C-alpha cells in the first residue's frame, strides 16, 4: 500500500458505523490480556466518542483506499466537565480519537490522518488538541513525533496535548 493508493476525506453520515468499529479498534489491550468485549463501546464512558456524531464542533476524517475500503478514522470532539472523555483537558480543547484497521497499520495511514486533522485544527484557529493513549500503545511514538507532549496520567492512559503552532506565533 503506497500513499497514492489511499486518501483522506471528511467523515460522512454513512461512515458512522465504521466510527463505532474504529472506537472498538482503538481500545488498547496489553499483550496476553483478553480482548475487551464489543459491547464495551456502548458504555457511557466510551459511547460518547461516537454517539450523535455530527453535532456542532465535531470534525474528522476517514482514510479510504482506491476501492473505497475504509482504512482508519480520526475524530475530534469537544466535551465539558459533565461529559469529559479520558483525554479531557478543558471545554475549548477538542479530544482526538484515532484508529487504523489492523491490515493498514504501519503504512502511513495514521500519520496522514493525524496530519490532516492537525492541519484543520490550525485552519480553525484551535489553540490545542488532546488525546488519551495507553503508554504501551505504539501510536504514542507517532503522537510525540507530531508534537504531542504528555500532560497527565489518568488510570491506565496518558493524556497528551499538542499546542497549536498558531498559538506559538501569537505569543
């Protein structure tokens, strides 16, 4: 799979079932642990990442191959103190969620999704973006490479934040 064999587009309504699949795929389990039950994505703690997708402020992308097969997704969503996600920082910082299908991992799909989302964050003038990741998840290297820094530890996940380049220029 080369970068020319896939592209990124904005999330559309027909992608919502795929967002649920990617939410499940994003749940990191450690080597030797039992996989989480599929039903776990429908708990209030997790369903908030996809439920009612398309509300004001939601944005994200899906990577697709030349045949239209979805390879991964990235979502950005704003939360409040009342419905905070695992990577919640504050109500003005969208929390990012990303996953790539198993067969598309290690082929640049995640990098392209992340870079596209970060470009949109800059375009929208959003000061910072956050995410939550298990410290054992290989994706943490990608996040660090693209400017995310560890902010805090919440249970078994690290909250990472990336401050917008625009914010640096204004200071």
